[in-house]
C-alpha cells in the first residue's frame, strides 16, 4: 500500500503553526506533523482515530 499523506482540513492557526497530515495505512491511520515529516508518525487503529476525532470535536468552542 502506497502512503498518501494529506493535510488535515483543520490544520492552520496563527502562522499556520498547527499542521497535521493523515494517511491511510495498512495498520490504521497515520498522523504526523506536516512541518517535520522526517520525525515519523503515530499509527492509530480506526477505532482509536475515531475516538480522537470525537474528543477533538468536543474540545472546540
């Protein structure tokens, strides 16, 4: 499976300092810092990623 990283639609902030990229991986969903992709990524299962997104949505005003 070829990794295709894409920038999250929620990335941005002051001076575009909050930049996250996502990729569908064989093991789940990859999440990395788009400004420093060479530092690696974390891999979440689909269930973990869904829980993370739900938590983030609850944090937004």
